[in-house]
C-alpha cells in the first residue's frame, strides 16, 4: 500500500500576518506624535533662549541694562548661587520627611489611615504657589523668627547661623522651608509607589529569616527603591530650581553670595530675580533676563541628566530588572 501526501497549498505554507487593529494603530501613532511634539517644543524653547540671549553676551556691559559695567557672568553668578543654595536646603529638609512619610504610609500605617494620609499629602500639590508665598511671608516667617533668634544665640558658632538675625524672618532659610513643603508631595508620592512595588517575596523572605520590620525594610525595601528615591528627589529639586512666586514673595532678596541663612542679606534665585526685574526691563535688559533663564534651563537640564544617570546605574543593582 502506497501513502500519498497531499500537496501543501500556498495558504498553508506561509504564516498569516498579524492584523493590527485600528485602535492599536491610532494609539501607537498618537504616542509617537506626542513624543515628537515634546522634542519639537524643547528644541523651540532652546532655540528661542539662545537667540534672545546673544545680546546679553555680546553687548557692551556699560550700555546693557542690569550689567552696570560688569560682564554677564559676573552678573549672573550670584543668582546661580542663590538658586542652588535655596534648592539644596529645600532638598535636604524635604528628602528625609518624604522618605519617612512614604515609609509610614506603605509599611506601618493601617490601611485606612494610610489612604487618608496619602490624600492629604497629595492635596498639598494642588495649593497654588501664590498661596504658599502669602503663607510663608505673612505667617510662617513670623513663627520662625523667634526660633532663628534661638539658633543664633545657641548655635551661632556654626557659620550657617552666624550674623545678625533678620527681624522679619524673611530669609533664605524661610524660603527654602517653603520650597521643601512645596516639593514634599511629589517626592512622597514617587517614593511611596516605589516602596509599594518592592517584591513581596523579598519582604517575606527577610521576615522568615528572623529579621525585624526595620531590618526587612533596610535589607529588602531600600535597596530595591534606591533608584525611585533618587528620581523623586531629583524631580523635587527640579521644581525647587524653577519655583518663582513663592520665593519672590517670601524672600527679602539682595543678591548677596553668603552661606548664612538667618540674615537679611539674602541670596537671590534666578526665577525670583526675573520676576522682580522683568516689569522694569527694556531693550537689552530683557535679553539679560532671558539669558539668566537660559542659564537656569541649562542647570535644570544638567540636574535631570545626572539624576537619569544615577537611576540607570542603581537599576542594575536594585532588583527592579
């Protein structure tokens, strides 16, 4: 008996192509278009800042408004220092608070209390900057002023707390504490979500080996969440670098370069300088302020690039992959 095999038709030999649904096609093209639009907007903003900043770099310092015979770099240096100094203080204050709150919500608090506390922290992000500025200038600074006097009397040997105390309390430290409150929601939200993403098996394994809750957090949660904590801190730092209204309303700005945080002679961040002087700027003075905005843009971009580099390195050891 002979066995005959049926010929394989072309339809059976070639695999069928996957059919892309119209919804998938629309979504993929929409996502691609959104990414391209972001790049176009970023390039347009960069081009605008560079073009409008040229007169500040090439103009005669004797004739350009705000320079008063100084070079542009001599003019902008104190504002770069004020921006970085205020933002660093805010980050140092907000980071441990954000990590502690996020850890309490994710691993210690009962579920109902954690939900309510999470909503309250998130609501802080909805408060306008002007409200923070009014609160900081009219209420918070008055509360802190006696505390500043105590710091000066008891810890004045530390250079940060030396010098004459401001009678109004509107110092760089007050502005930084207001910034810390403003960046707290985003830092807490990101850190909390990263803590909650820790693999349950890692936590249970640590507890099964006899670790306490804190030891489990230190050995299982923190190593996993390092990249997320850095990301939250850098996002908060990015907002602190660009905050304008709250700092302008709270700070008695003088443009000084000093590390003392209790004096009336305060450094001035770049956004506050632009907000204070833009109304009276004309001619090349507008270009000078735009050029300071370009410097702030570069600083913010550098901070985010460094944060991305740190996060990518931490991801290799966090267990996230």
